[in-house]
């Protein structure tokens, strides 16, 4: 099935290139449809993965009930409105209630949801809900900061704009807890 899918994508890219370039067979473009199809499959591989499974593969019983923060998680996604990239970083925190998760699984969740056609607002909530529903912690916080090529390359063409989204559950709805989270993600210390 994957080969057939790639073949169709390749044909679509070939048609697009032929529609915009009068010399679509030149050396630099001759293999572009195949390369673009493979790239697009990579950019959207999150549709074939379940973020919950990534978390469930590394849940451990642990008596720890303080904030766990993983910040500056790189993310790359495609805007579903223009098929242009948006990229930036995610910051995630949760407060365990009897169970912790392997730290590498939080960036994995970000990758799985990012590798789909997205809007930043939905991406923020998908990450939050996956962690809350799977781990059932006392609360989850997610902040995403991203630059959108659809705003930078076309439309308003604003090169320095950054979009920030946030979402919170449970104890992170408490102002004190939220302030602690923001202080931790703003610090540059290692």
C-alpha cells in the first residue's frame, strides 16, 4: 500500500511541476517528484502512529508528585491551510499521580502529533490531552512557540512574528503552579 501511495504522490508532484515549469524534465527536476513524495510521507508519518502507545511503552510506578518539565522540544509541522511548515519548540510539564513516563516519550508525543497536517492550536491540545488521558497525572501544561512560514513567506510577510499557544489541566489551572511552570521554562540554566 505504501508504494502505491508514494506512486500517487509522485504523480501529483510531477503534475504540479509541469504546471509551473516549462522545462520539468531538466536534470534538477527530473527526480524531484519522487523526492518530494518521500519527503511528504515523512512530514506526515504521524498519521501512522499512536501517541498513546508511545507513552504506554514507558510508564513506571513511582512515588513522585512534584513537577516534571521537558522544555525546548523542537517541533516541525505542516500548516493544514497552506501546506507550509511551521516550526518552533514545545514545553511540557506534568505532576505525576503514582506514575511517571520515560522522559524521551514526551518529545515523541510532540513528534507524532506534529507530523500531521496541523494548526498550532489543535497541536497544543492534542499533546495535552494525550498526556492527561494516558498518564492521568494531577495536571499537564503545554506551551508551544512557533514561526509559521505561511505568515513569513506569503500573506502578511512578517518575518519576526512568533505564535504562542498554551493549554492546562488539573493543578496547572492554579495560578501558583502555572507561575512555577513559566519560571522553569524561561530559565536558561542547565
